[in-house]
């Protein structure tokens, strides 16, 4: 084992690993890129993890985006067994990245969240859940990133189209959530690292797009969290078990609710709106918190 920080490279989202690598260079922290696509993991008779650059032996692992890289969960879990430390365990990351599991964790912690019904990817079941809430509704698969596999349905016709599109990815669970007009097209993204809020912006959908994801053309601006929003955000990360996350909140007349908890959020678009170097904070807190200092 060595003191290198392992920065996982997922080709589907390169902004964060690039930013973390730059932060390591500025902080003079040794690091190694772990290529998720070329991981080879042996589980018997000995535990070994390799990628295209050879054996992976690191003291710390930065937050990992497991999206479409299922083989990485086994590899990072084994690195943890071998002593690598991380802000986000594999178990916590998978809970956060599974929207149904996140909803259950928030319910267990009795935290305010968007009402959610989970059904099989069958149109009749999706329709029944949607009608129990009333239109419009959001339908989504349990896993995804950057707004993929999330659809808005204002009526039965749109719901059928949305369900068909989600079914194209194969069998699986579909979540149905009500959405009021006051919530549509706006959300709050909060970055939490090592139990502290590091940045918060309110995001607005752009043009005809209803999703507020920056990757979908949304815009953002700094926002100040209320004490309720602050406490809800911190509690959500504790409920899911992550030490670093991007928590999405919705503001409404009834108060704030949690929409999602993202285990490896892309915070790079927030750089113009915050004074602190968020990537450096992630690296510093990984070393400090995991070292027990």
C-alpha cells in the first residue's frame, strides 16, 4: 500500500477526474489514474486489481462514478478490503446512485423527499401510479446521470411514450413521482464534503427543456440555503452514508424536499459561483478524514 490517491476515470464523465488530477498537482499530492474500462479483478486465490497501467495499489480512492462501469464496483470494493480509504464506500455510492434505494434510506431517516412510487416497467402499472398522483408526473429509471432516462408526462399519451422510451433499456424498475408547477424547471444543487456544505446554486432549465441539469442547457446562480435546507442536506448525506455528494433539493410552498443524492456530482460548472476550489477540498478532505486527523 502507498499514499497515492487513486482518481477513477470514467470516460462518460471526465470533468471531475480532470479537476481532481489538477488539484492533486497543485497540492503536490501523488496520484494515479485508475482506468475503469480496463479493470481486471481477480477474487481467488488472491485478491488483485489491475488496469491498463498495471496493478492498482493506492492509499486513497477519490469519489467514483460507477455509471455504466459495473465492473468497477467489485474492484473498488476490493481496494477497500486491501486498505484503500475513501469518502464514499462502494455500498454508499451504490445506494446514492440507485434512486429507489436513496428514497428508502431517506424514508428510514424520516427526511422530507419527493413522493415516490416504484413499479415494474409495465405501462399499466406506471399508468396506475401516475393517476394516483395526478398529472403531470415524472417517470424515471432507478439509475442514470445527467437527466438520462428521466421523462415528464403531462397526460396519458405522453406517459405511454415516456414508458416506451424507458423500456428500451430493458426490464427494470420505474419510479413515478408527482411534480407541481412550482417545482418544474428549477432545483437546488448542494455540494457536501466531509459533513459540510461547500457550495450551493439554484439551477434553471434552459429554453424548452424542463430539466434543470446543466448538461441539458440549464443555467445556475449562487443561492443561500435556509437553516432547514442546510440541515436537510447534511442529514440526507448521512442517511445515504456518503462523505461527498451533490444533493438536489426542490423548493416549494410546503418547504424543501430532497430529490436526489448524487455520489459523484460534477461540481466543475459551479466554479464561477464559489470562492473555494471544490476539487482541492475533495482531495484534502479525503486525506484528512480518511487519515483520522
